[in-house]
């Protein structure tokens, strides 16, 4: 009877300890959505999505892709070790006028699978520049 009780206690403790551990790589982002808000055509539209490998194995980002060529991600190509932080930078072409609603897919060896990052916002047309009137005669009368 004591042996069975001891087995149950030991099994329960090992099960409890295993719950807090993550086997393999696990990617955790500080945020997965960024709103640029209102931008003007040509403004800087870049964001950095910071993530941590909270797992117990190296994290390898195999592919980070966007839904179109107007959104360009850059990501670390080297393994991200456990409990290490890195980032994915996303640049949007702000010369396009209108709403921004783009997705970036992050594929890796993480146990939590693919992660989807999103950028939103709106870009307004740059105001037309008006050349000021300039008087080239410096106020002198024109000879006739």
C-alpha cells in the first residue's frame, strides 16, 4: 500500500513539473498586430516585431513571407537559442495610397506552428507643392 501511494505521489510530481516545460522551440511575440495609423505618402512605414524563443530548443525561422511585394520582411537567418530575443522587421511601401491591411506569415520549427503578423493603417496622398510667385524684375519698370 505504501508503495502504491509513493508511486502516485512521485507520478503526480513529475506530471506537475512537466506541465511548465515546453519541449522544442516556441516562438512568442510581444505583439502580432501593428497599426501605422494615418500616414502621408512617402512617410516611413517600418515596424519591428520582437519575439522570444521560450522553448528549450533552437528556433529556426524557415520562411517569412508577406501577402504582396509592397510589404517586405527581414528576419534572422541564424538559430535563435532558448530564452533569446530577436526580431522581424517589416517595411511597407508608403508610396501606395489607401488602406493598409497586410499579413506576414512566419514559418519555423516552433511547436506552436505558423504565426501571422499584421500591419494596418491608411496612407493619404501627399499635398501638391505650389511654387510661390517670384518677381524677377525687382520692382524696376520694364522698358517698352
